[in-house]
């Protein structure tokens, strides 16, 4: 027991993550074994110079300093371990375990101290946090600010990406810049690519679309250095995945695209692609900063010491030789305009989609590269706003969907042939092949497109017709229904001078007057009343319909949402509830769906009992409503139906049915009664006897 001390579940910090393992103190070494990776770290006892005991987030921890400048931190000890570890260190290591307090005030103003490989931020001479400089990947300076970026750790779900330090200006020593001095202290110990030696070549003021700006590109043997006015990027060649050289649609410019993984970052923004834009007319004479023998030995004829040509050719040749990757160019695809790309829009920006031999690439905002092997299917969809264009949808095997919209319809045939030749799964193949066989069908499809307004008007017309048929107790035959004539008659009947024109003029004059009547008067007739009246009728004694699973869950969760979000409005509650419902697990949703199913079965049972007891038989009430509706309709038709029937008789050609001797003193009202009598001859005998003399009836029936 005195020879070794062992502790389980001890954590070691590596690149911002805590790794579980076992720690053993022996007389010769301090050994830590990572439980996940099995890696073993061994520290010789002779190298130990200092040891600290600290209160940390996972309990208590030990910080060990070595003579080689390395620092090791282990957390997860208990408070009771302090005494035996301290005694063991004194007896075997001749090192005193010193207790060190950490500052937990939460202040962000303090003193930065560089202690070997660590940057310690102290408040009132107590360390608040420490940064291992070996984890720093980039250090950028501003006016009074230093930004420290860290290497990404793929094993952690959440990683600290950067820390910014404000360095106040000093007035005492004007010879040195405190910001630059602070950055240099970090860079001396940081794992940052250092621009040592001379660059192979330099390209000045190149236009960069992503990240946007003009940058000087310095080509080094192992990395690419982008130097701009605000930001610097050092890109190792090992992070370059692919190179693309793409001609612009205007045939005057070229895109040079560099795919990166991991991406370069600017604040919270990640750039997976570096996109440069060149003019084809821009030439350059390039001289490599190497002797001819070294160029020949290193690049084996791919590059020469002195080269000249277009700027985009020089950049692409140098990058290809240094990165040692092929440059991808568009394949055999040629669009309707002769270009090797298609103009389209992705999200909110317009750009160019390039069909390649093994995938698609879209430039430039945001750039998208999709390989054929990761595409599940594609879909050709009609444009949402006009049939002059269509949408091209790509769905990946991971479930992501990319929609490239506003593609000119002339590009359809070329793109369809390309996708078909690459044997990609087309979601709507049958429909589109039929359209592809007849280009005119797609070109003239403005007439065949779905017109929502027209469909709604048709539905309303059907509802009106059904409402009129159901409310008229006598009914009207389908053969006598003429929408065009009916509109004109309604306009005439509800015109203020309609009665006078009919009673005081002959048939020819009334025809002329009818043409002069404004058609917009027809809007005064409320043809939708029967439909609205029928909708409003509701059986108050009927059982209430059951709620859905979502509504049951919402009623149970509304108070909790209000308590968790004080001051939230009603609309925000609905929005929040919708988001929470989407995030519910399948098991939770099935639980509420089961409750909704139980409520539905209960509703069916109660409704069945309700109908058996006579409550559901609404036939008598419907008949009463029909009678009431029929009476109201009768009153309305006494005002408007006469002129309507008179116009129908004229259309048949019988112009002699109207005689002045049968015109009563009420003129238009008696005329309406006459029309009613003829129309309802078989169903309303009493009204026919009162309003229609026998001679008029006979003349109308001939």
C-alpha cells in the first residue's frame, strides 16, 4: 500500500474534453491510462518539480509541473484524498503538495500571465482559468484585441472555439505594441503554422468570393497563406479535399474553388470552400522563388522556374502541383445556351449549378458540392410562381434536400438527359418523360397549370347550385339553368329602373334597356346565403367531438409552457408548443395518440347512443329549415324570379306571352308573380291560381 497509490475514475483534460482513466503513483513513475483509447502517459519521478492541489469542477484535482516544461492536470479526486497523497509525495517524491485556490468571482478583467505552456488569467492573484497554448490553432490581432482560436476536437459535442482578449493601450513604452507583444507570447508556444522561410510564389490582390474580399495568396511548401486587410488564414495542404476550375456563364471569367475539411472560420462562420474569381483576360509572368534544379527535383516537370499565361492557369497549376490533387472541370454537359452550367437560385441567392462527371457543384453563395454516390433521388418540380421555370430538387441519403429553383424551362431537356444518363433515381420519371417527349406541352403549359382561383370559383358555383336546389322545395330542372342569362336578369331586376322599363316599353325596347344595365349590380344578390345558413345549423345537444393527440397534449402542457416562459403571448405559446411537439419522442407521442384513440371510441359510443335515442335524426329539423328557406326563397323570387323567367321565354322565341291587359297596377311585382306561376306550375297550385290567369299560362306553355 505504501509502494503505490491507485485511483479510478480520474479525468485528464485533452483539447477541451475530459477523458476517463486510471492514475497510479509509484516510486519511479506517475502513470495514467486512458480507459477509452488505452493510451498510457508515464511521467518519471525525477522530472517532477512542483505539485498543486486545487478545487475544480469535477471535485478536486492535481496539477503537476515537470522540468521539461510540460504540465499535467488530473481531476476527480475526493476531499479525503488530500492527506494521503500529500504524505506520499513528501515521502517518495520530495515534493510538497501545495493547495491553490481558484478565483470564482466571474470577473472578466484581470491579468494574463504566461507560465510555460500555459496562459493563466488571474483575478486578484488567483487563477480564474488557464489556456494550454498547445491547443491554440490561430492567433489574430486587431486594434486593441487579440483573438485566440483553438483546434477542433471531434470527440466533444461542444467545444470552445475562440477567446478574445482586450489589451488596453499603454502610454509608457511607445516602442512596442502591447497587442503584438501579447500575440507573440502566444505564438511562441502555440501549435500554429509558422510562416518560416520564403514563399514559393505570391499572388497579389486576388478577388475572393468566399470569404469575401481581396487577399494576397502566399504559396508555401506545406500551407497556403491568405493575407487580407482584416483576417489572415493559414490553410495546410492536408486540409484540401478537392480543386475545381469552373468557367463562368459569361465565358469571360473563371471560378477556382478549393474544398476544405476542416473549414476555415471567421468568428462563428465556417467556410468549407475557398472561391476565387479570375478574369480570362488577366495574364501574369510568374517566377518561382526556387532554383531550377530544386524545381525540377521537387515538382518533376509539373512546374518551371519561369512561367507565363493566364492568372487562373498559373494559380491552378501551382496549387495542383503543391496539393498533389487533380483539378475537377465540367464534363460533357452543355446547357440550352451552350454554357456548361445552369443559372438558378438556391435559398435566397442566385448562382450557377455545374453538372460534373461525378456530382453537382453550386457556386457561390452558399457553395454546395453533392457527389452522385450520396444522392438518393432527384425531382423535377414545377416553379411555384410561374411555369416559365422549374425547380430541381436533390435529396441525399442522409435525408437532406437541396432545391435549386428558377431554372429556365429550356434547360429541362438537357438536364433530364444528363441525370438519366448518370442513372440517378428520378422521383417523377413517368410524368417528366411524357413532358420531355413533347417540348411544346411544357412550353404552352400556362393553359394547363393549376389555377387555384378558378378551382375555388368552380367549387363556389357547385355549392351555390346545391344550395339553391336544396332550399327550393319545388326545385328547378337542370335544363333551365343558365348562369350567363341569370346574371343578366338579376342585374336588371335589381336595377332601380328595371320595373319601369319593362312595363312602359315594348319587347324590343326592353332588350336595348337590358344591354345598358350594369352587370355589377348582380353582386347585390347574396347567392351564398343558403350555404352559410346550412353551415351555421348545429345540433347543440349532440356529443362534442374528441380532441386529437396534439390538442390533448397541448391542454396538459399549456400551464407548464406559461410557467417556463413568463410573459409569453398566445401566439407564441402555439408556436412554442408546435416546436416542443415535434421534439417529442415516438414513445411519448404514441402515449398521447393512445389517449386520443380512447377518446374517439368513447365519442363513437356516445354518438351511437345519442342517435338511437332519436337525437341524431335531424331529418324533421332539416325539413323545417327547408320549409323556412323555401318561404324566404319564395319571397326573393317574387321580386327577382319574374324577370328571370321572362328572359328564358324570350330565349325560346315566344315574344307574345306578355299582354298589357294582364299587367296589374303593381307592374313589376305582378310580372314577377306571373313568372313564378309558370315556373312552379306543378308544385305551388295556390300561387299559380292567384298570380297567373289561364290565358297567360296557356300562352307561356305553348
